[in-house]
C-alpha cells in the first residue's frame, strides 16, 4: 500500500480548517467534523469532512482526543472477512475523549466526562451482563458486522455534501473521527484527575485484552510459566500482565528478532525465533520448562501457531488462551481425544473485563504503576497522518501509534 496516494486523495479530500473550539467538549452550532473515511478495502483512508448527527435515545456523542490503530482495524480495513465489507466506513476502536452531549435516558455519563469507548459493550441488564462468569454482552458485545445504531438501525455519520450518503459504523465505536456517536453501553467514565487521558487510549483494546487475558482468563499465578506466541502490543501486554503476577518464566515467540530486545521491557525472560531452529517450537519449549508451560497465549490468528501453543503446555493442567483473530473458515486443529490429556483451550474477549464495571479499577491500577503504559506508545502523529500510522503497523515498526485528533 502506498501511504501517500495523492491521486486518490485529490478526488475526495477537502482542505478544512480545524477549529480550536473542537478541542473542548462544547455543544456545537453545526454537526460537521473531520474523519478518516475508508471508501473501499485497502484504499488509503481519506481525511475529509463528514456530518455527525446528535445522539439519540441511550446514545452518547464523544469528542475524540486521541485514537490509535490495532490489527483488528487493519484486518477490517483490508476486508479479510467478507462479512466486514461495508463501505464507506469509519474504523477505529482504541481511543479516549470527552463527552460532548448525551441522548435521552443516559445517566451514567454527562457532558464534560472523560471516557473511553468499549468495542465490547456492557448493557448491564442482559443475562450475560448479570452473570459474573462472563464479560460477553448479548446486546452490545463484539460484532464486526454491525454497521448501524441499535436505536433506529441508521448511521450517525453521513457525507458532508448534499447527498448525505450514509457512512457505516465499526465495532460499536468508530473512533477515527473528531466526533463519534456510541451506545451508552459502549462508553465508560474514567477519573480524569488520576488518569493521563492519552495513555487511557490503550485500555479500550490492546492493553486490556492482553493483561486481562493473563489476569482474568488464565489467572496466572506467581511462579508459573508462560509462553506467548506473537509479540505485538497484545502479546506484550500479556507478558506485562504475567510479569505483574510474578510468573517465573515468560517465553516470547516471534519471527521478528527485534522483539527479543523489546520484549525484555515487558517481562519476557526467554525468546524463541522459530526460524533459528529446525526443531519444532513446542519441543524447544518443553525442554526449557520440564514438560511444558502452565499457560500459553496465541496472539497471531494462525491455526498452526494455535496448535503449537496447545502442544507447548504441560500435560495434565496446561491452558492455552486464544487471543488472535482467525478469519479462516478452518476449524480448530485439535483431535477431541487430545483434550483428555488435561490440557485446555479457551478464548479471551477484551481480557475478560466487564468494561463499565471493571475497567475504572484497572485504569486506577495502571496509573498506580501496577502495569506499564508509556512503553506501549512507540509513535505519536497528528490525525491527518493516519495512513502513515497504518504503514508503521503494517511494517511492524510500532506497537501503538497514538494519533492526536
């Protein structure tokens, strides 16, 4: 992909003044703002003017201050899964901002509150939200195929021209915009005094997903052994969570040799590059850990890697946690009888956190230094450089690039 696709942007992009009044959460005289619009799979995002409708019943309009990009945005932008091919669309789900206005019935947040969006919402009333065993929400859970708002089945984004063409939503959030509208179940208030708002961007996906997988899904104990396949931001967040829990050995597996150095910042004690040996990775891990690790984490979205992660755990009690997104229609690479060995496979969604009820405490723990935040932000760019930020992620040069909106 060419980051600077001048001929394409020239057809759509408009040069706009970015009014300083939009830096604070005030009611606006008009509903226009700038957003990065994806017009087709893999096409460079176009920063242009769009219209954002006021929030309807049980909705919140948020002024986005910071947003970042993760691999979920990347795969959806590429439309790797046919069910995600809804364009034009505003992607983005990692962000932090300020409530600008609320719709009828909203009581949990008010104008001026600092919030982060939740791609995995929490309505608080469905049978799942009322069950402490899960963070799945029947009404506002993860749904990459959802493109409109629940209240009326319409979008809140439209083009700024006379046609007012609908622009679709993404993952309950659509944060690649100066303003966005979310279901009230998909925002959580954070302490604006204790929490650095820029860093809180990480909690709306990557950091929470990784640390939570170690804490909530696996419940890593002090002295346990861990292997992590894929040392992107989520994988390193798993490592950070395991380190904070006192794991005795945290093995990182990645084909990028630079991750050996980066991983040490986040608690990686040993590093394996599969390309450095002809021996199967799971055999190397079993030799390193006297029969296998207690917990393995698959953060790649590759079935072969998932099987290797499973085989790397100890017979009798080993647990494999799946975090990678698997677009392939292929089934799990396990024979049912293999599960009689005592090994288990589970998946982790948003780190097992119930967003509105549990994330405020996690945010407080982060600001108290229980887990690292600053080290995950490797780049910062202005919002109009969003295609550059995509390229950094594609090239494997960034963990998180935070965009100043």
